[in-house]
């Protein structure tokens, strides 16, 4: 008999991944995965960039590189972080990762011992919850409202709970709710963080995907004490297949991540880094992102409009200004996990919301993704979900 590590008992298969298996069926309209629109991938541009890399420096691309990552790419990332996130940094404070998911895994290993407390938004990103679980922490969910984490609740927890080692947040177009923190809440958050001196993981995979309103400063740009660890990614603004993200942090903190990276994977893909770097030299990434944002904005607007027209009146949902997701809250007597198979029967899928709460509950919620389906499928899929919701409302009376 094989004896696995006790930590394996803490890990369960992701409901999202299981649903994605079902949605591989071609006739399923899937709002389940957080997938970018594949028709917007810059296939031709990346092909030309790839060929250029192999022609000009093929032997370099196929060799190991430094753990920190290819320096010209890190320099470009630093420039972009200043332009897009207001963060003044340089290549020496950036570590390349295999997607920002690797940064989440490393964050748990850098900061968390068994039993340590990690604070996060309620609800929060399932991938982060699962990454931290292997470190066996205690999760405390900080209540949220339409503007994200409630600062009074955060301060109350920090004043009364011992051994808080880390706070994990997604201030821009949060996964799963699509909510964004306003400026005053960001400023207040940093005041609290400076007071208690708790490390913060600022996860920012969606920040550039704003289709309404003005860009807001990142938490890292407001960071005066080097407490914020910023996680960025090319997955949503270029293509997830490259599995390229980055960590931006202070010298002391980044050195710890570097040690973990050396033991975990030595480095992220050399050829991937060189190809993305070459693409950034050959093409205007802003122009590409603007195309993505235009499409996602229209798809989000269409989904929200269709929900307003078809969903029962006592069902609530968020109205995102960017990102990939909207969040649906049903009456408390309804269970999204129970309704999901009924939707699958009608060839439409969403993600039940319970998995986004590390301490359970909230089964009357679900997440919808609007980025990955064309307009006609969005309208048809929402009508199918609405039919299931109306049927269950009637059945409950």
C-alpha cells in the first residue's frame, strides 16, 4: 500500500476542472472556465516572433537561462508596470514564473507554516485557495461588498486574530465576482497594512482588461514599506499557453521566491520568454489588448443585458467594469450545485460558487465567464440557464 503525504488529503479535484471536462463536448455552451477568447490570440504575430527568435538566436532560446528570467523581457515588464500599474521598479525586482499560478504556489511556501492564518476576500480565487492548502494554513474570509473587501472588517480581524502571516487579494475585476476596489478603499487598505506590517499578495491577471471607467493605481504602487508582492501574467493579455507570469517584490522577499523557484523548476521556459520578448519588440501590445477589451466589453454587456431580461427578479448579479467574470447570487433556498446538472442537461455550464469559499457555504452562488463565447451562444446559454432558474423558482413554491 502506498502511503501519501498527509497534505494530499487536503486537496480535492477542482470543480472547475471537472466541469471543463464536460464542456469539451462540442454542443455545450460553457460559461465555466476562465478562458480567453482563442480567436483573439495573435497567432500570426507569435509565429513570426517565434521564427525570428529561432533564426536570430535559436541556440540561446533552446538553452537554460537564469532563474530570474530573460533580462530584456524583465526590463520590458518593468516599463509596462510603470505605464499600466503605476509601479516604479526595475528588472532586478522581477522574477519570471510559469504563469502567476506558480507565484501563488510559491507565496504559500514562502510565508505559511502549518496553522498560520491567511486572510482573503470572501469569495476568492479557487486556484489560490488550493495552492495555499498544501501549506495547511487557517483561512479567514474577510467579508466583501460591491466594492470588494470591507476595510472595517479587515481591521477588526487584524486587531483580534494572532499569527496572520499573509493577505491575498485581487483588487481589479476579481475572480470570481468581477468586483473592483475603488481608490479610497485601496488607500485605506494600505494604511491598515502599513500599521500591521502584513505581507500582501496582489494578484493582477485581469488589471489591463478594463472596458469601463479609468485605471486605478495598484496596491503595489501605493506600497511604501515593501510589503506588497505583485503577481502579473501574460495569460490574459497575450496567450495562456506560454505559461508566463512574473513576481515583483522587494529585494528581501524576492530572494526567498528565487530560492523556491530554483528548487521547483530552475527557471521558466527560455524559448517562451524569448518569443514573448520578440513579440513585444515587433508589435504594439497596447493595440492588441485594446482589441481584446473591446470584444470582452461587448460580450459582458450582452450577457448582463440578457440576464436582466430573462433571470427571475430576485436573482442578483454583478456588473463588472472589466475582466472575465460576473457573479450570480440566488435566493438562499436555491443550490447552484444542484442546479448545475440540470443546466448540463440543457447543454450549458457554469461554475457553482461554493468552491470559492475556503470555509464552505454560499451554495446559492455561481460564476459566469463571458470572454470565451460568441454573441449568439451567450444569448442562447443565458436563456437556457434562465429556464432552469424559473423552473426551480416555481418548484419551490
